[in-house]
C-alpha cells in the first residue's frame, strides 16, 4: 500500500512539473512572438505569473497562520477556521495581484 509520504511527494512533484511547463510554454510563446515581430521584447513581462503565484501562496500562508491563531485562542473548531481563513486570504491575494498587474500594464 502506498503511504501518505509517497502520495505527498508525488503531488509535490506533479505541482512542480506543472509550474515548470507553464512557465516554459509562456517563454516559448513569447520568443515566437518576438521572432515573428508580433511583440517587442520590452512589451513582454515574464514575472507576472510568478508575481501572481507568489502573492497567492504568501496570502495562503498568512491564512494558515490566522487559522492557527483563531483555533488556539477561541472555541472555533479547526475544520471551520481553516477553510474560511484560506479562502478569504487567498481571495485577498488574488485581488491584490490583479491590482498590481493592472498598474504595471498602464
């Protein structure tokens, strides 16, 4: 039987490979645009997906911390506090990344 450590390792590997191929495909697409003269190198920004992912994951980490603090300092069960805090903080992170990206493109 497969243990939880192996399943977790496989999920991490799948996540890493997915992120790698997303970034690689965007890079290849941007290089093709530059070669065909559709876009200039100055117009293409390669850090936007990393910025979005970084902000989202940072706010998820903050959500974990808030959920931990809520469960330790109140009578709210963990199964209620954790998804609530993760959804709220993840949404705030996505909204913030949208605002930052819209200001960058202006």
